[in-house]
C-alpha cells in the first residue's frame, strides 16, 4: 500500500512540474529571445531534435554513395526532361555529382531498378542536351564507360492513359471499411504479404522521389513484439493480442539542410496511408498506435530495433488478423466544411 501511495505521489509531482514548466514556457513566448534560450537550456526534446537533424545533415554530406541525393537528382532531371518547352541545356549545378553518384552506386547496386532507372534517365539527358560546355563531354564519356543501353526502355517519362480504374463510390466504400482493429488472433503475417504491401506503399507521393523513410518489421517473435509495443502509449487493454508490429521512421540523413527536416515525416505518413490500405486489400487489419515525442524513450526504441540514432520515429503500427467477434469503433468523421475553407 505504501509503495502504491509513493508511486502515485511521484507521478502527481511530475505532472505538476511539467504543468509548471509548460506555463513558464507559455508566459515567455511574448519575449522571443528569452523563450528561445529557455527552451534551448531546459527543454531536452527541442535540443534532441536539433542534435539529430544536425547529425543527419553531417551524415548526408559525408556519404560518398548517398542514394537519397542520387534519387533526388535523377528526379530533377526527369522534371527537366518533361518540361515544356525543354531547355537546350540544364542541370549544370548538379549533373557532375549525379554522374559521380551513378558510377559509385552502380558498383554496389548494379542490377537494381534504382540504377536502371537512373541510367536510362541520364542516357536520355545526354542525348537531348545541346550547346553544353566542354566539361559536360567529359562527364558524358565517364557515364558511357559503365552504362549499358537497355534493349527496351522501361523507366523513361511517358504519357499515361489517365483512365480511372476504380470509381469514387467504390473507393469510398473501401475507405469506410478500413477501421482500426485492436484485437488480433495469434496468426503471424507472412513476409510475403508484408513485402507486397510495402511495394504498394512505395508508390506513394514523395518529395523529389527520395522516399525518406524505413519500415522496421517484427512478425516472428511475440516476446520481442511486446517489448517494442511497450515503448508506445495507447495499447493498454489490447496490446497483448498483437503478434505483428511495425515501427516507421523518417530518415534525417536524407537531407542537406535543416529546412527540409520535416520532409521525411511527410514522405513517411503518405506511404503509411498506402501501406495500411494495401494490407486491408490483402486481408490484414491494422491499428496505428499514437507515438508521443519523448526523446529518451525514442532513443531507447531506436537502439532496440537497431535503427540509426538520428532516425526519427513517426509511429508504431499493430497489424494482424482480427480475433473472432473483434469489434471496431464507429468513429464519426468530420465533414468537408470542418476540414476545409469550402
């Protein structure tokens, strides 16, 4: 009894301290300079985010085979190639680095789609540009020393059919049928099904096609799944039924500037929407678990799942097959006038 009282006292004291801290924070917002220094000195969460962003930028700039930069630059070439009217010569500020990355990455990822895509785009680029400086000819020769022309081009810009494969009502019905399931049976979701859903998730829009996120999948050991879930809030009462879980992280080493630090968050959550809907189409249910931004807990979970220390956890996801008689909440949604200015 004394132990319970003592624990409650500590919890209540911490809550009061956090509330006091937040009130000071709100009060100081009127003085921008003092507020910034107050947060820098006392708020570890801001400091940790700053540290991780700087660490990510440092990794980006020192990575000789940075495939995030490679993907971004190839996509920039694509946009230049489909622009109308197309310039005779473009990409002067990044074509040298792009060719260098293509050569370096080709040695490690020779037969991957990423390299084939980049090779075809660079090939088209060098065949289209005109009136370029002499140094570009040197780059061109370096590229063609290792590039082998494909018999059939599969990765070049094209005109799509723009034909709707599914009507709006069908899509709406599918979305309405996607609900958060919190009670699962003991069956494991196979790697094959998860990979299928991940391939669909990779089709989601992504800033400059960098795809700056990573899914950490745990679907083999129940004990480990439970240990991972214990880092998240919001699983009380149902978490023990989860036998498959996923941690989604944003890659902070995918950017060269702090202004882009949230782009990975956007990329990751966009892909997540595709992922859980793809799972649904494959008969697998899911529940997104709220992730509270706690730097200390985050650091421990990153270590647990063997992610990079400068990765940013976005969310954890419980997936699986629903238990018998598993119910879902109705969860009324806001109408369009609440979420837009229309």
